[in-house]
């Protein structure tokens, strides 16, 4: 929380509690109080919509003596009261958060670690929404996708050539596709049962053992490349 946020919060608290007004009776007292509160509440946001948090509501709840807490009868609100109010919100955010895959080069350990720590800190202070498991599977991070596009492949070409003797089927399929033939959509997909000319779809196994087809895939299933290649070789023969 920044000093300007603290000043606004104390001004609001002063409308509820005359003791706050007395504490900030002079400019020197007000400035010292704001500095003290800002130091104590550095990691507490003034507002975090993702966490359903508003510091002014926490102040109001303190004076409403919620949950049988009678502290407000004996002393004005203090930074510790806001820290205690923010703690369960922060814990709930971190419980929902799963570290997303950093967008930096994984070989750069320092940057990789710094991005993870920065993401966690942003969530813990209400600056960013938690990243859930569903968000992790919603797609590739734009920075990672751009990096893959610049590389051109998950496997560098030199390594791919070295591996070719040990993966002849995959190597043949990759070479064929790179040459533009055959078209995998020229045959049905045996895995997801996509019809000829239709894109492959994600296939999931239900708890009872059944299979369901869902969203279209950006790339056909690997087995469809094999079927297309086999069909082309059959025609050629």
C-alpha cells in the first residue's frame, strides 16, 4: 500500500473514530503516522478485485466489531489489524495459484527463478490473479509460442538428424510433411474418428471408459500422418 493509499484510508478511519483524528491532529503527526502505516502495509493492497479485498471494508468491519471482536472499544485500528484481515485473502489466493511455465529460456536459471518469484509475489500482494490448473491447459504462453516459432521446431535440426536412425517412422513422416505431402486430412483419423477433410479433435476418456471428442486440435494426431503416408504409398504401389 502506498502512502497516498494509507492517507486516504486513515482519512476514512477518522470519520469512524475520533481517536484517529486526534492521532493526526497536526501535519507532523499525520506524516509520521502515514509513514509508519505505509511501512507496515507494504505488501497489503489498497484494493484487489481478484481477491474480493478492499482495505476500507476491512476498516469498517473492524469498527463493526465483527465476529464478536470488541477491540475497537478499547483502541483505534492499527496496521496489525489490517495485516490480520488480509492474511486469509492472501492464503486463499496462493491456494488457488499454480506456477505457470515461465516464458524465459529455461537454461537461464536466474531469470527462470526470478519470473517464478515475481509471479508469486504479484499474486500474494493482489496485483495479479492466481493462475489455476485450467488456465495452464488453455494454451501456450505467447512468449513461448513466439520463441518456438523463431526456432522452428521443438527439436533443433542438427539433433533431429542425429536421432533420425533411431526414429525412422517419425523421421519419414516429418520429412514428408515438410515437403508438403501427404495431407493428413486426406484420410480419416483412427484416434479421434475425425472424418476425411475434418480437423482432428481432442479426445478424452470418461470415468466409465467411454471417449468424447471436444475442441478441434491445431495439429492432426500423429497416427493420422502415418495413415496418410500409408495411403499414399498404397496408391503409388
